[in-house]
């Protein structure tokens, strides 16, 4: 069954953008209102979801369900909502296209983390959008539920400018003690909150991060990327 149209979301141009870590991590609370969160969450039921698969070589272990759809229309809707906040991002957003227009990836993803599920440490990497031939540079997550646990945790001592598969393979062998020795910044999942974090080629690349285990509840996330 194909996913239906995304529910109507109201533009909110005057929300505060919170700098969690300069040039790396930003959040915008109430990007979706409470009613919009509920409507989008119902919409996610129309997205075909896949059960988690064993992590392959060089991949971080993920025990969440996930689904995806190719939708330039949804990307355009989300971009219109995000446009007032793009000038506040650092590093400054400079589109590489000749027309200089911002663009979101049409690869729209839905993540479902039931209780006790998680996503081990990994790096996001710039991904080529086949249609525009532009690389992704900012990860965009919109939380659709409130849960206990399930924070997105960033380890600030490690950036990644290398091949992401090799980097993620090394992370899989790293002990929990090693991770606990590093400075960690956590962004709690909050319904309606948008999280943006940098994974472009410049500025040191992506920070190592993980989706911590959900203690109670079901964590739902909508995902796309800002293209350079």
C-alpha cells in the first residue's frame, strides 16, 4: 500500500532555533504542533515498514523498524516549513546548484523504535541524490512521539571525514567503556521537535552518534536530509 498525502502542516516562521553545539547540532521545538504530530503519526501507518536486519559488515547495529518512500512532494512541503530557519544554520548553507535554491532529499524515511530498541554508534555520510546530483549535508529528524530513553547522543571528540563504512566498522568494535570516556551531548526525543545535525564534507564531517535504547514507549521519527 502506497503512503497517502502528508497531513497539512502550518508554517511557523517565528520559532526559536536552539544551538545545541555550534556548527553541528540545532533543534527547533514545536516544529509540528501537537495536533500535527498526531496526524503525521497516523499517516506513518500507511508507510510500509521493514523489520530490522542483522548488521552487515561496516554497519552499525539497528534494532528499529524503518520504512522509506520517494516523495519530492513531501520534501517540498518540509522544505517550505524549514526555509525561515536555514539562514540561521552554521556552517552557512550554500547550495551547489546553479540556481542556488535549497533542496531536501525526496528520500523520506520513517523510523519506529519500540521499547528496548536502539541504533548503535555510527556516522551519517553525504549521500548523492540521483535526481539533483547533489550531496546531503544536514540530517533532519522530526520526533513524532514522547518516550522514556531513546535520546540521540553525540560524542563530541570524534568527527568523521573518512569512508563511513570503515569508520562505522571500527565503532562496532569499540567498548562501551571507551564511549563513556568521551564527552556526550544528548538530544531528548520530544514530540514535534526537529533535530538538525551536520554530516557534510566540510567542518570536520559528522559527529559520532547513536540512538540510545528506548526505555518505555514507542519512538517514531520522520527523516530527510538537506542537500548541498
